[in-house]
């Protein structure tokens, strides 16, 4: 067969068969009878251009990060295998090398993607393990509301993490479910116990309120006031009842207290009004005692004793005024008695110091005895009378 037309990479035989030249030799790629041999070679050369264009497209897709390596590998492999039978005329060696390069690059990208997938899977496992660890830690918490909400969030987060193999995912999920179940069991037990405690607290506080309401009309002011203080302490230690019941019982309890103490305050105000009258009377006696002339000691002492007798007859005064009134009366008495003592000492300068001391002691004991009698201090009266008798006896012996 003679060659009718040829080029560097192929030829058309006399019978119209078209050949491509390869390193392994010629092989037929088709036949051409529709025109001149040059047209036939041009036709198969264009098909070669189409082939290289398809390879170029694969190379371009290879530069796209999101391109699917599996699809690229499949296309490159298909073209590479088809080169042995491709009906084209052209240099097939570069095409082979380019396709092999594409397959190598795709292999590297696939390896990178697999490594990235493995890394993401490992990260996903670690993320889920972190949620599991948190859940198992929270299972022992008593922050019921916050932890309950967190467990709901953990469930959502766990399910949004993907890329974990089914077995590992199932095992981790079982641990979270067990932790959540443990927390729910403890929470249920806590609130069951709380309900029991609140029921008991309600019963105790109902009894406290009933006792408080029973004391409202009492007129035993000190004793009942102490009872109300004791009831308040019992209330504080009784624990909390259910909120609506707690509030209602508290209103009743405070109402009973307020009613009683309002009555007590009214009674005290009425009593204090009477005591203020007594206070005014004692103030007048104090003014008279302060006006006594110490120079006239005998007359002043007699009037002082009368004032002290009237003082006792007047009776009680408001508690906040007792100390001041008694102090002022004592000061007035001391002033008069001190002047009298000075006079006696001047009159008895001839007496021995021992006699003078005894007289002063007797005078002081007499004044102390009068005050003790005036205030109804029985123990002090007995003690002072005994001491005064002893001092008077000594004074009698000393002045014989």
C-alpha cells in the first residue's frame, strides 16, 4: 500500500485508511473517502485538538479547590485509557504525560482531602468528647435550671457535629444520655424531697399562724410579746412553704402580730399618759428640793424627808425617766446632807476623829436606808438596817 498523503503524526493510506504514528508504531484510527487525504488528516487532527482541549479542561478544573477529585480522576483515567484507541492524529505522548500529571495531582488532592477529612473527623470526635465530659460533670450539679437548659443545648450541639463514624458517635451519645438521665433522676429526687419539705413547712406555719391569731386579744403584754418573738423564731426555722401558700400565711401572721402590738402600744400610751402626770409631780418636788437652803440644815433636812415621802406616794413614772429623776433627787439630798454633816463636824470638832467618822457613817447609812425604803428594795433595807444598828451601837459606846 502506497502512502497517498502524510504528516509528522499520521498518514492516509491508498485505501483511505488513516494512521497515527506512536512510539510503538503506526495504528489505524479510521478511514477517509469523503475528500482529499489532506482533508482527512485535518479532520483527525481536529479530533486531536478536541482531545487536548478536553485534557486542558481537566487541568483547568484541577485548579478549582472545590472540584471533586473523584470525578477528575475518573475523567482523566477514562481519557488515558482511551488514548490507545483514540481516533485522532497528533502527538499522543504529551497528552499521556499531561493526563498522568492530572492523575498524580488528583491523587495528591485526594490524599490531602482524606487527611483533612480525617482531621475534621478527629476534631469532631474531640468536640463530642468535650460535650460528653461536660455532661458527665454536670450530672452531679445541683444548679437545676441552668444545667437543665445546658443539657438541652448540649443535645443540639452534639447533633450538629458531623463527620464521626457511626459506632463512635453512638457510644458517645450513650454517655451523654446516661449523664442527662442521672441529672434528671437527681433533680426529680430533689424536687420530690422539696415538695415533702414544703408540705411539712406549710403544716408547721399553719400551726404557728393559728397560735398567733389565738394570742391577738391577750392583755398579758410582756408574756405575749415574748410568745410572739418565739413564734417569729419558729417561723424562720420552719422552712418555706409553696410560694402562694407562704405569702398568704405570712400576711395572716403579720396581721395577728400587728393587731396585738397595736393594742399593746395603745395600752402603753394610755399608761404612759398617767405616768407622765406622776413625772410632772416629781419634777415639781425636785424643783422644791433644789431650792432648799443648805444653810438652814435642820429645816432643809426635815423638808427633804417630807419630799422623799411624797415622792414614794406619787408612784411610778415612765421607764425612760426613772434613772434621771432618781439621780437628781439623790443629788439634791446629798447636797443637803453634806451641808448638815459639815455643820455637825464643826460642832463636834472636840470629838475624836473616830467619833466623827462614826457619825458620818451613821448619817450616810440613814440616808441609804431612807432611799432603799422609798424604792422598795427589801434586801438593801435589811442589810442597811443591820449595818446602821452596828454603827449606832459603836457611836453610843464611843460617846459615853
